[in-house]
């Protein structure tokens, strides 16, 4: 996504990598930090997904 936005602002031709079906999942940093703190303070020892289950398609 960084390269796409960089090309957009610099006036370069836009490049789409792969077939153009990539997706991204975004999360607020504060939400991620809160999740990590809760994870460290908790008793669970197994794998835990603290990411965002939603996603958007790259342009």
C-alpha cells in the first residue's frame, strides 16, 4: 500500500502487484497495545488472535 500511495503522490504510473486481489486488515495502534497488555496480564497460554477480523481490498 505504501508504494501505491507513494506513486500516487509523486505522479508516477500506478503499479498493481500480483492479480490485484490482495486484502489488508487494519487496526488502531491503541487497540493493538491494549490487546497486548491484556494478553500479557492474562492467564491464557495458547494462541490468541488480537488482529482485526475485517478486511478491505487494495485498490
